[in-house]
């Protein structure tokens, strides 16, 4: 869903592109943590959230200043958070010194 028809709330996953701000030359996904009540210009919004990596994991916490008209809500699950297969690690004696 595009535009400011919806209100942003904690837990939303947003796809941020240049439509939201020129800082997003490379689009990113963000999971919203909270909305600070900082003073902004009309049509703009501060968002605190986690930038999501390729597997849907939180990579870095960010405070972002965005245009509400350019927000895109990501419907469905966050970008593919698939469980990874774990390999058995072979352990043996370790030489110290």
C-alpha cells in the first residue's frame, strides 16, 4: 500500500525508496520500533526502526526522517526470514602456546 492513507505504527515493515526521501538511493526495508514525537514539517515523519537485511534480520538501528506520502507498506512476512541449516563442526584438541 502506497501513500499516507494508513498511519504508521510499531511493528510495521516499510519499504523506503526515493519517494520517501532522497537519502534512499538504494531502497531499504525497515521494521518500525517507535514514532518519536519530534517536531517535523507538514507531511514528514520521524521513524525509529531496524533496517532489515536480505534474510529479514535486523541489521542496524536507525532514526529516519521520511515523507509520509512516499511510504510503502510491505504486506506479508518480512523479507524472507528463512531458517538456515546448521553444519556440524568437527572439534578436536587445540594447541595452545
